């Protein structure tokens, strides 16, 4: 989330979305909080168990031909394969 300004249509997201941000271990909470000063609407939680995986890592695994089982829902995996995404 700290890189949201690099995402597609960040201004639209800023104006239309209230985010729930799951902070990864080692991430600087204050750095994320600075985005509130730029108008992003979100809360941060680090109180749930998460799997430390990023969408970039999933895309890279697909490009490398590695299995993504357990990283995404089976329906999502089938959609990615069916539509040839990230290849």
C-alpha cells in the first residue's frame, strides 16, 4: 500500500476507496501513515496472521513457471491460467 501512488489510477482510488491495510512484518507504520496527509482514506491493522506474499511475487512465480498453489484461491488460479495472465 505504501506504493499506492504507483498503482493504476491512484487519484480515483484516493477519492473513492476506504482501504484496510494489512501491515507486513518489518514495514514502517509511520511511513504508511504519511499517506493520510496526501488524502488517502485507510486504517492499518497488524493484528491478524497473514501470509507474507506480494502480488509481484505471484506474478514472478507465474512468469518463471512456478506453481502458485496456496498463494491464491483456486478460482483465481484457474482464471489466471485460462486467460494467460502474466505470461
